[in-house]
C-alpha cells in the first residue's frame, strides 16, 4: 500500500491528468484520483484531457505541449496513454528546465512535447512508492499516480530510481520538413479537434515564418497566399489567412492556430471529414510563388 503523509505537513500542489480512458473509463480516472488524494489530500487535481484517441501518442504529446506552459510552475503531469502496459517499457519521471514535472511511460510523449526542455530524468523503479498490489494492466493507478503524488511531498526524484540520459528516451517518429527551393511542406497531422480543425507538426512564428527541424532556409507565409494540399492522392486549394471569416463559408483555409502550429480548417465546416484525415497522417502542402 502507499505510505500516507500527515496532511498538516503536506503542501497544496497541482496534479494534471492526461489519459485516453474516455467517458466510459471515468471510473479508472476516479481510482487514480483516489490514490493521489490518499497520499496527499491537499492536491488539486485537474483533468487536462481523457479524450485522447485510444493509444494515440502523437495526440497526447500535442495536448501536453499545448497546455502545460499555462499551468503554474511546479505542476505535475501524469500521462497515461500506455499501449505498452505490462511489457518491459520504462516508466519515467522528468523535471523540465521550466520547472514542471512529468510522470508516465517512456513512449515518446514527453520528449516530443518538451523538445529540448528536459533537465532531469529518472526511471521509476523503487516499489516503495507504488500502490500495492500492482496490477499488470493498470500502472496508471498503481505506479504513475502515486509517484506523481509523492513528488508533491518533496521526495527527491533520484529516490524513484536510476538516472536516464534524456537522449536515450523514446521519440515519436514524425515527418516535419520544408523544402524552400520547391516551396513545399511535408508534415504529420498531430491532432484533429471535434470541429474538424487539423493541427500539423509545423510551427509558425507570430510573423508567419515557418519553423521546423529539417529545412533549407526560411519560408514566410503571406496573408491570402494560395496553397495546394495533397492528401489521399487528391489535391485541395486553400488560402493562408489570420481567421476564419477571411474566406467564404465551406472554404478551406490555413492559419497559425492558437497553439502556434500551422492548422487547416473549413470555415463553418469540418476539414477533417472533407480531407478524410486523422492524426498520424502525412500530408504535403505546395505554396504558391
């Protein structure tokens, strides 16, 4: 069983939960919260999301990257998108260089979300901090949730296990390329929301300049610039704009989304349905001269 602390000596902290449990998995979420609160009843628990598509690591990584900087420093994020549960995959605890903490499987979510911001990383190995007996299929409740709770009690991260070089963490494979000579973008779709808005892995600066990992220079998008989107062996015309109303209803558009990524949308419609696209899909975008 977990080791309870005296609530008078505990501190009020925030633990944010990210899972793919869905509404029918609400009882799984509740049991994680119960384990956390039994260790430190002063913790404030926030549901970042429980609607990640089942097993979608790229969606989870995007949601974490989009949300975590807005939380107070010191927030602990427990991420349970865990298709490898029961295997020999590692569970890790991470401290970022901007003073946030992350607990979850070593399956690529954290390096993709944090990029170069990982300051400390440890394997979670010491079962002193686990809820027992440990289930073979629910490490979120029995390992990750209690470890997240114990961080709020000032347990040093090295107490959980051995140090890991951040370079050795698993990465999610994505395609994220811009060819400036041909003015062509090739990228991965990392998220589709309920409105059908499509978020790519290409970042856009506030001055409309693209940022990416593999490039041959810089490309700056121009307002109302026409583009051609290639997906599923079909092509679609769109414009790069600042907001939806700049194009006619049911027209495709590209814009810099609120999270700083290049997004595709259909004004007053569902772009994902029109393009028959989902997270993980690879697309290409040709920019006009």
